[in-house]
C-alpha cells in the first residue's frame, strides 16, 4: 500500500466510527482537517515519519460533535459578563452580591452586564425586579439577561437611560412588565433584548468580543464541538465579516454555518452571497425568522410571515423559524 501522508495519526484507540459497515477501529489518520484513513493498529507503519502520532492508550475516539443551535457572539459576550447562572448563584441575594462586587470594581455610570439568570433555580422562584438590582448597584446601569435570551431585567438607572417609563407603550414584539399598584415598569422586559442592544446599551467593541471568543473557542473544543450553527436572528453582513476575520486569524477553530436575520436578506443578495457561500471553515446558512406572541397576537401577522418565507425561498435560501408558543407553531403550518 506504501506510506501515506497525514498531519495527525491516532492509534491504539477505541474508535467509534458511526459507520455500520465498520463500526469500530483502532487507528485514525487525518490531513488538512479531514479524516483520510481508518484502520487497525498494525497499519501504523503506513504513517511513520509522516506527521504527529499519538498513542491513545485505549481511550475512545469519536467524530467531532456539531452544535446545531447556538449563539456564538452572545456566548462570548456572556463569558465577559457577570455569571448569574444556576451553576454560580442560588438566590437573588447571591446575584446581588455578584452585581455589587462588579459595581465596586468599575467606575459609576459604567454598564454592568449579567447573564444566565433562571428564576426556576433560585430559592425565591421569581424573576428579579429593578428594586432588587437597585439594592446592588444604584449608580451603575444594570442589564441582567435571562438564560432564554428572550427576557432581561434592568435596574432603575438602566430603565431611565432606555426611556422606559410608565408612559411608554410596549414596542412591537415586546412586553414591559408592570407593577400592579402603580403601572410603573418592574424592570422585567420580555422580547426586548434586541431593542436594548440596538438602542440603549453600548455594544462591546470588536476587541472585547474577540477577547471573549478565546475562552469560547477553548470551551467548544474541550467539549468535542468541532462544528456549529450560529442561529442568531440579529446576524447580518457585519457579523459575517467578523467571523471571516476570526477565521483568517485562526481565532476560532470550529467550523461555522451562520444563519442571519430576514432583515439582512436583501443586503446579502445585493452582495451576491447565496446559501452555502463560503468554505469549509465558514458558510452562509439559513434565513432566521422569529415570530412571537409576546403581546398575545402573532407578530409578524400570518400574511407577512408567509411572504417572508416565500421571499427567502425565492432567493434560494433555506428558512429556519424560531417558534415556541402554540400560536407560532400553528402559524407555520398555514
């Protein structure tokens, strides 16, 4: 058979191939990021002197995992924020303590970002309010994002900066939770993360996000995730360019298929970027549409939703639709 050129050879391994005709093997050889050979230990001589060779000592080797739905840039941003996830906090007082510590570390007026909150796992079994956050940081605007990414809580200063008051009506697709006695905003907002990100809170700089991508990259790879699908509805050409720069600098190793929001469809079409455009490291994926019933009715309306799907298909793109309420799921069958 002769010798073969490979960048990496794993041998003496328990290889689970996912191939019914050859479910197990002992040796795997790869070149340029692709598996080129699967076989037995006694075939190792085919590759000696031709790349890095690792004795796996009988440990299990499996193909890389694909994460089919993740928000990469949000995840990287969360790694730079105050961790308020169930793994880190157990109660509202725990969250207040972490927010208070961050407020002591940074100058007054600087935004504090918290992430990962989940009321179900808190001792109090409730969402936080502006009053809870005010007790922790009165002179810093605070935004605490729910683990679902579809809700957040602002403290009083952040509400003021956002212009959210008793007089403000709910924005399209959003819902401002209000105190029963006064009608004042409680601080809890549903379906308004995009509104806050785009109009209120200063965006993280490209350097800051790049900094967050380093631990994100490591966490993906250490979990065996070698490819993923970024399903962020706010993605557009700017995010595509950011991913491209990361790939060019080898700043992010997993292969990426990037979904993008419907509002960016015309821009990608004008630039001549079609479905599947890109290479093995970064490809353009489906158009993401996220209808909701946050205010008790379908947004966008059924006819508009149908037209959006038709337009995306006529442009040659697949469509991915986020639907969690009963009504939004039903709308997709019409």
